[in-house]
C-alpha cells in the first residue's frame, strides 16, 4: 500500500525506517520529513496541520494509510476530517478521533476520564478565571510541591512545579489572568505531587482490542542529573529495567484495561497509539498524563524492538482486527541518545554541517532536526539526531551509542552523557 507519514522528527524517521522494511509498503511519503526520511521515502512539503493540502496529496498519490506522528493534527481533528470526507473516508488514518485526542489536548478531560473509569492518578481540581479565588484557597489547603498544569497544548511547557506557596499563587494568577500559555491556560489543573520514578507504556488500540508495546523511559531535562530546562527528550531506554512482570501486570490491570474499556464505554473512536506517562509510587503505577501518539525519542527505542510487521499491525488497527496480531518483541535492550544543537532548548544556530555518519558502526542515526542543503546534511532544529543501539542490556547499548557519537560532528553539538544514570 501507499503510506504517508505526517511529521518531521526522529519519531517519523523511525516509522519510515520500519515501514520501509515491510513487504506491504509500496510507496512511502513523509510530510514534511527531514534529511533522514528523504533517504527512505519521498518528502512532501506540506505542513501537518494543512488538512486541505494533505487531502489533495492523499487523493493524487492514492495514499491508503496515513500515520500521524505529532499531536497537533490529531487534536485539531484530522481523524474526523478524513472520516467525514467522501474522498478520504476509505483511507486508513492511524490516530484517535478529535474526541479521543482530548486525552492529550485537555488535561481536565483526561483527569475526568481517569476519575470516571477508576484509573489511578493524582488527586486534582481545576480552575478558571471565574474560580481563581477558590484556586488560591485550594493551593493554600494543599502541601508543597505544587503542581500546576495548563489545560491545553503548550508545547510541553504547560506543567509547572513549584516549592513555595507564594510562587504557586503567582503562577496560578499568571496562567489564568494573564493567559501565560494563551488559550491553553484558560483552565488550570492543580494536582497532588507524586513522588517516584517515571516510565511510559505504549498501547496500540483499534478501540476494542489492544497490544501493549514495550515500555520506555525518557530523559527530559537538558542537563546531566536531570537538571535544567525541559526539552522534548534527550534520550530513552527500552525496556525499563524496574518494570518487572508483577509491575507490568498492575499496569495492565489497573491502567491499560480500564483505559481501553473507558474508550469503549464513552463511545470514543480511537484507532491509534496511546502513550501513558506513569509514575511508580512505592510499588504502584499512577498516570501522570496521556498522549495520543507515540513519544519522541521513545519511538526510537520501541520500534527497533518490534519484530512484527508494523504495517500489518496498523492495518489491523484501522480495520478493528488487532486481536488477530501477535506481537513479537526483540528481547534486547535499546537506547537512544539525542544530539542537540548548542543552546537548545533556548536559541540555537541552524544549518550547521553534520559529518561522520559513514564512520558509525552498529548504531542507527535517526534524524530529527536535519535537512539537505546543497546536497549536504545540515542541522535544522534543536534536537538533531537520535543515536540508537540494540544490545544484550541497556548498559552495553549505551556504550555503543556513545562510541558512535564520538564519530559524529557538528558545531556546538551537545548531548547528555548520563542517560540511564538513575536506573
Ligand atoms: P507532563 O507535561 O504532563 O508530562 O508533565 C511534565 C512533567 O512534570 C512529568 O514528566 C513529571 O516529571 C512532572 N509531573 C507532572 N505531574 C506530576 C505530578 N502529579 N507529580 C509529580 N510530578 C509530576
Ligand atoms: N518524549 C516525550 C514526548 O514525546 O512527549
């Protein structure tokens, strides 16, 4: 079949790499893609939220399946756009409906969903401009640290954790009254702080059946020791060593099954990935957040471990027959280390020439912010390359990634040397 991937990061390059190995994939396109995807597929210069342009391309290139990488098009309703259009409704679109995408698009919606379906999560209340006085009083009645979350999408910046009550009050005012995160912070969720170690579990569902994909742990902060500003993700490991069988069973029973059943009970159309951000408190998993897509850089460690034909998996997702698929996972560990441009996640340069790919041995370089300029691969974003390795255990895999990173060069290249330090 002809497949179109929407997005331009390491996640999308990894999908393209995986699809290119499937005998079911005939022509492969990525919109807008990057230098890495252009080596495996045809890049198409279309923005992921330009639904009309996507439609025209899908029709003219006879696309059979569209796989949506990032959340924006999903939250904007690309699934519904396809299913309501006569020319597109037969196209398999992998992702939730606009209703389902609210699990990521609105923290309040997600909290209500969890509460309704008895899914363990932090206690919370939500507030608007009209109820700000109640919000300030609520903060006073709870204990530090204070967790404030802008309800809507805020490019990963909408969660603020503060130690002092006065700071928390000021932050609440700035979110609600000054709309610090624009419309995204018109509603703010204040929730109980949960102390523990984080991990993520990924589920592929057709709305009735599901497959639990490997677990992963990502490293979001820019500096070693999990310090400094938040980023899109600086590295990841799969599987998560502390997620043993007993813990996974709890995740399955207390979280995954109630989530899938909750989608059914609420009549939410959902044919795609559910990314469940978890925190392990004592020995129990709690949900921190849902995302309605795969993670980046988690995809760079999960897909390389999936041996089953992913195109077949996604076709079964679209057709509602995921129960016919058995998942085969590579028992080896995968790690990825993200190479970023100096300055990221604040200002950084672009168009820096990247060299050394040809010297890498035994790792894969998934491209994130790269593009081609005069035939050369140059940087085109903050996160530039994800260097993934698969080995017997995560320590060996990390060693391999770090050995290969030594061979890659661009000006002001930076990466964390301590991925996995807390395991
Ligand atoms: P999110 O954008 O929802 O992934 O939140 C960003 C980060 O904030 C998470 O990865 C956690 O590290 C932290 N976080 C979110 N909610 C909580 C919570 N209730 N307790 C402790 N940490 C939290
Ligand atoms: N790595 C976190 C995310 O994709 O949201």
